[in-house]
């Protein structure tokens, strides 16, 4: 991929940067600014080099129309704090306000366009509609830097189409993400373990199929584990279950055995009477889940087992929590896995936390991010790389 160096001298040039500022909000308060902080190296590099930096990004799912609750105003304020200089926010995506804000920029200053998903053309399936918006974005700039890793798997106007209209390069974050994830998708140092969690097997079908040819161990937790248990003929009670995926999972189990890939499933489960029950009902063996109970976390013995299976690894990829970690009663499994990864990393393993809920869990549960080799900012993009797919937002930069 082309890098910022390929753009040459940027002083005085308007550089459009696609960032990923899809941060969680409580009203207008940002509850996790990790994605904003991840964008700083690229923005600082360009600003320090005298570029006039124009940032475009999205927040939430406004479905193609302006909605105040999805305004990037809180992001502009936080970005200004982190950069130590005001960041002007345009009131529109490419309209009169955007044109004035960009026109007023001086060398080394940064401005932010309003939520690009306020414009329905951003995510349109119609190539011509996307190209029209991309043309308007390109008219605001002299060069383009793609630095929103969380969206590079999307063929969208501000990610894919605009890169074909301007001199384009990958930003610092995208380069770091691709380099790190390549260590798990290319020729990983072994033993190579992958920890998969989250709610649904169907979200990770392609990833599992690909990893059955690459990984040495797959550790399965989260809601998806119950489809694996059901595929082995076990009772899962009222736990999350994708019945239509049971045969697929049976195939995975058979393929894993043929390929010598170890699939590690929980030996015990934390259960409750219902998802919204005020407290757990207790811990049961994974092969003895009562028919009227729901599983919401892997049990303590499973946490120890998973940590032990990570202890001798040299490469680890983790995507998805082990339970409903947002509630303290069901966070122990995710905590045990995270600690196991930290311990393995301290002994020399290369560890990747694959964005999304896993990255959120690291912060919510109070882990030092420095304890992991790399924490991805893109859940979907990192999954598709682990799946072995080509991502349009990356191929367009080649």
C-alpha cells in the first residue's frame, strides 16, 4: 500500500483524512475515546508537516439523514483537547459550511466535516451515487489519507470511491493494523491460538472455516458456544442457540479433528434463571445445563482452562467476549481470558485484540492496553482479514 511518504510535500495542501470516530456516547458524553486517540498519530504527522487537514468520519447509524444525536460535535471537542488546538466542525458534509470551514484552514490546522453518514450517498449500493459524493469530497482536498481501519471493509464513498479521485495513501493506523493482523493471517509463530466469543456463530462462519486451516487451537466462548455444545448433543437450556447452524458446526468439529486443530470448549457455565435475572443461579457443568436455565458466561474452571491453553502460545488472536461482561456477575470469564493473554504476551507471545466488544472489554475491565501487542480499532474489518478476505478500502490503496 502507498504510504503518506508517497504524497510528497504536504505543506499548504488540503489533505482529506478518513478516520473512524464511531465512539460510544452517553447522551453527548464520549464514554470511550480510544478510536479518537488511535487517529492522533496520522493527524499530528500531517498537521506538523503543515498540511491543512480535513477529517471525514461517521458516528452511529443515522440512515442517510442529519440527526442531532449523531452529530460529531462531541468528537470535534475531544479531538481538539487531544490535539491541543481547536478543531472546527462543519455543519454539513460537503455543503456551504464544509466549503467555508475548509477554505478558512491555515497550514497545520485540523477541521472536521459533519457525520458523513448524514448523506445517504455514502453507503449507497449505486456506484454513481457514491461517486457523486466522492467527487464533492475530493473537491475539498488535494490528497486523501485512509486511516479509518474500522471501515476499510466497506465499499463506501469516503473510503473507496474518493481514493480513486485523489492521490491516496494509507495512514499510520491502517498501516499498523494491517501489519499486526498480517502476523496472524500470514505465517504466524506457533503455537497459534484464536479465542472466539460473542453472541452468534453465524457472525464468524467464514473466520472459523479459515482458521481451521491455520490455527493450532480454537478456544470458543460467549453465546456462540451453545451452538457448539448442541452440536455435540448436549442440553443448552434457554441459552442463545442458532439451530440452523448446528450442522455447520458439526462439520467444523469434524474438520478440526481431521486437521489436528484443537477446539477447546468450556467445561462449566455460569447460568441464570433469565437474562435479566438480578443474580446468577450458579455454576453448572457444561454437559449438565438445566433445561430452564440460560448460560451467560463461561465458568471459573473454564477460565483456568482457557488461560492454561494460552500459556505456551506464540501468537494469539482474540475476538469476542466470553460472557455478558458488561455485568459484573458475568465478567469473570472474559477477565480470565484477558489476563491469560496478558500473561502470555509478557512471556513473548504476539497478541491481537480484534476490536469491537473485545477492545471495549479490555477497557471496561480495567486492563492496561500496553499488556497486549495490538488492540484493533475495527471489529468487522479485523474479522474479515482473519477470514482471509480482500478489503476494498485496502486494495484501492495498492
